[in-house]
C-alpha cells in the first residue's frame, strides 16, 4: 500500500525561503475528530489481524525447520525466529491497544448518552471520574 501525502509549500513574502506545511498536522485544514479517524481507518485492524496470523504461520514453519539445521544455518534461523516472535508480540500489543481504545470510546459514548438522558429528565450535572472510567473499561 502506497501512502501519498501532499505538502503545501508557501513562499515567505520577505525572503526567498520556503515553508513546508503538512496538512495532516495543520489546523488550517480542519480539526482532528477521533471518531471520524477511527471510522475511516477501521480496516487497519483487519490488516493487523492478518499480519499476526501470517507471523504465527511463519513462526510455526521456522520452528519446524530448526530440527533439520546445524551450525551457522541453525543460528541464523534462531535469530529469524526471535525476530518473528518480537514482530508478533508488537502486532498483538497493537491489536490489544486498539481494542482497548474502542472499548473506551464505546463506554464514553454510552456514559455521555446516559448523562444527556438524565439531564433531559431534569437531573443535575454529573461527570465520570477517571478512576471510575478505568475500572469500567477493565471489566
């Protein structure tokens, strides 16, 4: 997959230098909306799960090939196995972190909707504490 970013180049009026602006990080191009970002890039989770599955298959094949190797070839294959394990751990931790963020967003939207309903019924304001939020997300 090729990712192309368009940079905006602006000339300064008093000198000939150029200022390069990346629209992804500039407030001139709109505000960041985490919900829209998550919806737009939700396919990445599926890609990461596929990568994790491929890494598991590669680890299994690498372990099988270790039985037939000796000397330097075995050492190279052991290093490759360790690299594959690290890559799998990194991918799995990313998947877990993304799932945790999804849970947090769902919980926050649920709490927000409940609070709006309570206010519509005439109850006073109530704000969730961080410790309550963390306890709810872990459960």
